[in-house]
C-alpha cells in the first residue's frame, strides 16, 4: 500500500502539441488515431523533399512583456506553464513554488538555415550570438519569471530523457519540502540545426516513423511542451485541488555505455523501471501499460525490447506497450513530459493508444504490442519510460488517486 506522505499529486497539466493546445486536443487526436507527421512547412530547411516532422503551425499569443525575449522553445514552455498553473495561482502559497523545465534545443531554434549557405556571414551577423543568449536554463528561468515564482528554478538538459527527468527531480523537491508546489516538464521547438544533426546521424525516417516494426527506418522530429503542477497529496487535499493523477514512483539511471548508442541489452533502462516499481511498491503485474521511448531507430528499439523482457520477467501476461511518437514525433526534451501526459490521458480515459504504422513488430513473448486502434480497458497504474543520448534513462509510474489503497 502506498503511503500518502510519499505520494506526489498531479494537480495541473498544460500541454501544447502538434494536436493543438490542451489535454482535450491531445486526447481527441490520440483517440482518433490521427497522425501529425507531415512534411515541414513552418520554415525552409533547404531540403528537397522537406523532412517529415510534427509541427505546430501557429503558436498562441502570450503577449509581450518588457524585458522578456522568448525563443520558440520558451514560447511553448510559457503556454504550457500558464495552462498547468491555471487552477493553482489562487492558492495562497503558489508564488513560493518553483520550476524545473527541460530542453535540449533551447536557443538552437533561433539558428536559421542561413548558416548552411554562408556560415561565415551568419556568424558575422550575430546569428550564433543570438542563439547563445538562450541557454538550456532559459525556459525554466522564463517560466519562473513569467509566473512570478520565488521558489527554486532550474533547467534540465540530458538529451531525450530530459522531460521525464525534470518531473522526477521536481517530485524529489516537493517531498523534500523545498517548495509547496513545483512546475515541471519540458519544451522543445523544431529547429534546422537539430534536423541537420539527426540527418547526419542517418537517424531520420523520410516517411512517417514505425517504432518497433521490423522494417523501421528511423525517427521523425516533433515539437511541443508539457508542464505539470506537482505537490504533496496532503497539500493538494488541504486546498481541495482536483488530483488528476498520482506520481507514485520514479527512478533515473545511466547506461555509462556510449555517447549516442543505447546499452545493447537495455540494462540501464530496465534498472530504472525496476527501481521505479520498487519505489512505488508495485509488482510488475500491477503496471497495466508502458508508454515507451520507442523512437523507431534500429538500435533503440531492440535494446528497449530487451529492457522490458528483463524488467517484467515473471509477469503473468505480456506487457501492453506502444510508442506515441508515431503520432507526434520525437519532441526531444519535451518528449518525456508529453508522453507522461499521454499516460495520464490513457488512465483517465481508460484507453491504451496504439503505435501507428506498426504492422510487423519485433517478436517478444514479454510484450503485447498495441496496434491499429485504441484498446478500451481500465488502467489504474501506468508507466512511461524515456531514454536519451549519453545513456540517460528515466521511468515514471502514475496511478489514479482512487486506487491508492487498493493496489
């Protein structure tokens, strides 16, 4: 049984994704199995044909404030943070809260494709200086200042596990009593620089990606932001806040294996899942679904399958698994936070979302691949996992509040 003193309540979620703004847009798009993966239009990357991405065509206006300068990544973070905090800002101690916001792109979104055609001229014109003025801590600093937060604010940038790790780190701070509430999540924008980087690694699929398919051919990049309001369950109940979900367990590990490739046996990722289950006090059979990292790259998907086979060894039935990157791409530093939001949507709507384009999955007796259409079934406890370059791994376990005393 979980002790409420070790539970972290999720009382607000702000999301902007290629589906649109808000949890309802995210839920509707997932339930309709609508893919957002299309040729890039929001800027000219100089490619023919344009890369397949998941983009947000128009950003909602957040207004101008003296002294604030927003990169595209900052802009996404502010939108998500404002929506997440919407039901909390009337709380008497809200301004004592802090923020942990992850990013990998940060100011790289401000580097234009002009660098490719004439790097020297771009440098002389101050292009790099503009990007350098948006460090990885800038989204967190911007969110904190925009909302007037007086608590601890810092950025996280550990590649593709950043968004999930920001949530885990913020949960630690809440339990430690560093702030009454913490805003946590991730934000990243599409950028010509990152598209070129992944292209140089030959990691991009020219078509919509097919995570875990035997014929997978790489990933598609996306953009978006998701921010959560975290507080202790006692604090949430005292102020009569709606508890959207409870973060019951989390863990962070590192492969210590290779700068870009995952550990071939998925050891670090499986250890993070096992540690998160141990913290949550749940057995493998209790977890009803895993929202995977699932990039669609040849190395990641195989290593991830092996991680599940290890972490859920002894489970009485195969684990339902899917990758929702097949809907809205790999959003880098925002991916783990967006996929945590997807997991909570799955729990609250009693629907397990499939991996789109998956027709010939990697064979594994440990995994129940979700394909084609959403599977309608109750989900009291769900897990999301993230893995990134440099071997960073994070696993988060969520549950619906009403199940605290029954699991």
